[in-house]
C-alpha cells in the first residue's frame, strides 16, 4: 500500500486560506504560516502530518495527497474541518 507525507494549514474560511496561499506564492515559509494560522494541532509542528496511508485522512485530503503533483501547494480544499492548504512532501 502506498504511503505519503504531507504538511497542511487548516483555517476556518476560504478567504483566509486564499490569503495564506498568496503569501506562500510570494515565498512565505509554509512552516511559519502553519505555526501562526493553522487550527490543526499539527500547526505546532509546522503543519507536518508525518507519514500516512490512503484512508487515514478524509477523502478530499487523500485525493490531493495521493493524486496531485507533489511539492506544490494545493487548495483551498474544503472538508468538515475547514479549509486546507496541502503540500505533499513525498509519496511511496
């Protein structure tokens, strides 16, 4: 079964996610923005979720991590938790 590692930033609104995505596009540090803005406990670790398998995250999240290009910021992706900006670090 494949595994992947990803970082993400979780916020409450699409507007907030869009603003953060613009900052990332201008070269802001993903880790710093995650620590400052993410509502997920992973924010403290710069948004790092570690390694996981398909099915461990919600479907919309898996679709990005296991199907979209790696090392690019994807989103905002809406889930029941809010809006995510997701960057897949690697996939095995």
